[in-house]
C-alpha cells in the first residue's frame, strides 16, 4: 500500500538551531515528491518538487533532499517566521490522480 | 502566487441542508481537486476534475458531488450536510498529469472552514 510517514510530529527549536524533518514513503514508483509549508488558517504553500534520488533543492534556509526511501527537509539557522506545519506528499507513477499526503510536522522556532 | 480563490471562506450550516463551495482559478490549469483536511489525517482527496465536465471520485467521495462547467470554476456540493463533514476544504490545481513531471505540482487555495451543526 502506498504510504507517506512524516516525523517528528512536532518539533521545537531555538532560533538558529538547525535540524531536519523526515518524510518516508512507500510507493510502487515515484513520479514526484512535494514539500509544502502551511501556516495556521491558510492553504499549503508550495516549496519544492523532487523527482529522482540524489536530487537537492534549496530556498533560503530550507534544503530538500531525496533518496529512494525518504526525503529530508533541512532547516538551517531557523528563525521564528519559519514556524509552520510542513507537509510532504508523493505522486506515484501508477494511477492518474493519486497524491498521498503525510500528516505533517509542526515546527515551532523560539526566539 | 497561483491565482486560486475559494468561497465562502467560512460557513456554518445545519445538518441536512445543502451546501456548495466554489473554487475559482485564473491560471487556466487543466486539473482541479477538492481535498478535506482533518486533525490526524493528511489531506484526503474528495473529487478531482481533468477537464470541463470531466470529473472523478477520490478516496472520500461519499456524500459529495462536483461540477465543472468552465475551466476556471470547480464546485463542491454537499447534498445533505452531516456533522462528519465538518472540516476544512481546500481546492488545488495542477497544470497537467501524465506529461512532464513538472506539471504535477499542485497549488492550493486558501481553504473554506465548514461547520455543520
């Protein structure tokens, strides 16, 4: 069964304390892996798409990496404004519409 | 930012009443989706559309129907709302599926918070 698991469920960091969020996936064939940021009361905001193992993408303090079994979202020297829920989703090569979402990691960065 | 709006943004209704949520896009994207988001669950697909008048069911479609008469509009209808349909509903769009992988990325609207009493 296709599945996405994110860990940890919640994470509290001090400002400047770097860390990583994990997204483990099981799909028959990966077409793409997506990272989103979601602020309270808002829709998910697109961050990155990764397509193949070994690929990396960066945006400001965020860097996403991909292996054949998992993806990491590395947050370097986070700031309080990075506090949000980070969602991971995958799309398999099989199936026409199926995007499988994880339940997210709630990140809180303390000043 | 992708041009996606949802209306209404908040709605409170009573059990048994019909409710229609609207999603409007200005990106001319072919695919549109309706998801619901509930605590402890990832985003779950209700219905999706792959073109005008072309729709199909997602994993949690019972109790919901959709219509798409124009490229830019996708409507979600709860024929007879129940308390289990209290949720936050998100519309998403994507450029395409089956072509370049880069067209798979979904962009989300701001959401509609629906409460069924």
